[in-house]
């Protein structure tokens, strides 16, 4: 298997896809949303507790590919404790990273451990896998009803 | 003696789909010249990711032979004109080519030319039959019967009819092998059933449905029968008169022809009683502002300038398949399918989705703990094209309890070496994800 694949499936991503963190519905939640990618059938739900604009608890459920699952897992680890505005800033930077719209080295400093997703930019068809959890999180924060879709 | 048995079994396999348990593990070879056939398809010699392309996504669309491409180019470069109107040379020529194409496509199905209507493909075909034929005939209390293995294109048009008319949609279940449960199907059939619409060959599991029997049973209760031949035409001999069905539909791009063209067969008498689907030019006899009289079938159902080049290309594609022999193609694809299934079964941690006794060359599977999307991305890096996802058959995915599958689907030009490369690729995928 080639270099691009090694970049895509970093060790951290493989680890999180096999053993997703926060793969549960937290006891107390006041926001949740469902997200799906109708093209591949990936489906996840994000559940969180928002306290004075801060995410103080978050978990997710569902089934997806390695990229999708790892992204959801790492996202929940990263956004816990952040306020809504910071989540939006982080999402924008993450999105630039996976779509190849930012310098990977610069981005790495800005997104922390989410930098392992830089390899996704070489696989445009997989961007939706990496961003599904984030779109779902944003829908949950916005209190939008119904499922979000990547299409 | 063992040899004799083996030969007899192979003979049996030649007659019906999928007697795949008795085949020795030798690389299958077709009766036709495979190397030459592969040269006839320009795209097959291309490289993907620096490796020779292995194209195993034929259930999504097939590749195109040069003779088909030439026919389309010849039409546009030397024969292009509108059909059925002009008195000038080119218009007469184009009309003749278009109507010759209709004859070829009709012959391919064992039908008469006036029984064949050109459409964009199976989706438009099913929508046309649903709206023009079924909708005026059904209301509350009437039933439409489909199966659990249908493509979304044979589900959604009927849900629309249900909403529009109040008719009931019934779904015949499949068993764990992915076969239609004929006991349940028979039970669901009744005098209330107005139409039975089922797939001839499943695009997910490759299951070959007993469509002649289904037709016979449906006719016994007075229901009409629509068969979705998208995965069958050009993979197995089809004779609509022998099947006895009321409608048979297929898409050109899955039969080595162009996209945007397909066909519906129906007996002429059915076409005659059906109101038109689209109104416009070419489908009329006389138009006044008070009243319009329609042209006769099949023209009544081909409003507007048709896909002339598409029809000509489709005919050329079907002529290509006919020249190889549809039966020879089926036999070879059956052997290659057995070879693929044997190889897949020898892999650890694999589940084949659909193990029908009567089957064709669409083979779905899932690998333990590895999502089909990841499989697809890794195989793509090896130059191997397979389909991953729900294959527009979400209810069937649900039936088998999987969100998606990886599907390899065979065409007449695939080789045993390509199957070997797929199997090697899958082993690499399992190594990569640490699930050897």
C-alpha cells in the first residue's frame, strides 16, 4: 500500500476507528442531532450537554467507515470544554485542512491532534466521511430539527 | 468417474445460473477470443494509479466497445438529422437508422419492433409504466406487489402511485440466501393485485429470480407483470415471449451501450390501450386547439426528438453481444462468478451477502471490521474499480443488517487474472487493517 494511504490512515486514525472514544450517549444531554451520508449509508448521531454556551459533555453513536468513525471520536475529544464560537472556528480550520485549502504545517498548529486528517485532502471523495460528525455537531448546536445530510 | 461427474456438473452449470459448488479451481475461459474482446474496449487498456485497470463495476455501468463508439460517431459525423419529419436525404437516412435500431433492440428481446419504446433507461421506463398504465387502473383496495430486493427505481415510483391513488404497496420478502420467498410471494398475490413489478437479476446479490414462474402466478390472479431487466439484458438470454411478461425494461448503458437510452417492451395491444406519458411533437397524428389525435405506438410514447444516437449506439452494442453469443457470455460470466465466489470464500473474515442458488455476476460482500468505503479506497489505489455503498437498495441492506457492502460485478470482458488481482487486493486490505 502506498504513501498516500499511509497518510490517510494514520496510526491515530486507525486507533480511534477501532476503539472510538465517547462512543455513548451521555447521561445528561440537551442537544442532539443525526447526520447521514446518503451516498454510502454512513449514519451517526451526536449528543451533548451545553452549559452557558460551553460543551461540557459529548458523545456519539452510529456506524461509518474508519475515517468517519475516527473523525467523530477525535472531534468529541477535541470539542469538550469549548464554547460554541470556538467550535465554529475549529470546524472552519478543520474543513480547510481536509479540503487542502490550508498549509498542513500551519494548520497542524491550529487544529492540534486533528492534524492527522491532513491526508484526507488527497482523497476528495472522502472529505464527506471526515466532516459528517462535524456537520452533525453544528446541527446539534444550532438546535436544528431533523437529520443533516452531506448531500 | 469423478471426472465424468465434474463434466456433467459443468454442463448443468452451463444451462442454469450459478451451480458454483462443483467447479474445479481452474481459470475460466470463454468460447470467444477474450484477448481480442478486451482490445475492442479501448478503456480496458488504460492505467489507473499506474496499474492496469481492473474494472469490476459492471452492474453500475459497463464499458463500451469501439464498434458502438464508431456507430455513434458515424451517425453524428455523416448521418445526423432529425427523424420522422424531413423529406430530405439525411432525415430519411437518420429515420432509417433509428428504426433499424428499434428492430435490433426488439429482436434482442424476442419482440416485434412496434412493441418496443425507447426511453432514457429503467428509471424512466418504470415511471412511465407506473404513471401511464398503472395509475389509471388502481385505487384504494388495489395492490401493487414488489420484492424486498428491488432497486430504489422499482420502489419509489410505486410509493408515488400509492400516494396518488390510495393503492396499497406490498413487499414480498427474501430469505437469508437472498432469494425471493416464493411461498410468501404467492400468499401476497390476490385478485386485488393489479401489478407485480420485480427485478429479473438483483443488482446487489446477483439473485436470478424465477421470472417466468412469477409471471405465470401473477397472470393466474389477473395481475400484470413488469420485469426490471437492468442486470439481466446482455448477461443472460432474454426472450420476452417465452417469459410471457407484460413489460420488460432495461438500460442501454448497462448493456455496453450509451447512457441516456433504454427500452420498454410491451405487447402491442397494451401499448394501444395506454395513454401517452409525455405530450409533444412526433407522438401526434393531428393537432388542433380543440383536440389532438395521437400517433400509433410506439411513436405515441416517444414525444419530442428522441435520443437517436443513443438508440443507434445501443443497437450496435447489442449486435456486439449477439456476435459473441448471449448464451456464451452467460456461461462465461457464470464460470467467472463461481471462480470469484470460490476465491472470496477462501478469504478469512468475509461474509458474502446473498448466496442464491440461481445467481449471476453481481457479488456483494463485507469484510469483518472493515467498512466497505475503506475497502473501496484501498482497492482503488490498486487500480481496481468496485462499488461500495448501499447500491440504491437500502431496504435490502436493512434486511441483511449491513449499512453498505462492497460489490464486484462481472462483464463479458473480465478475466480470471482480474479476479485474482481483486482477491490479492482484498488480502492487502485485510493486512493493512490488521485483520488477517
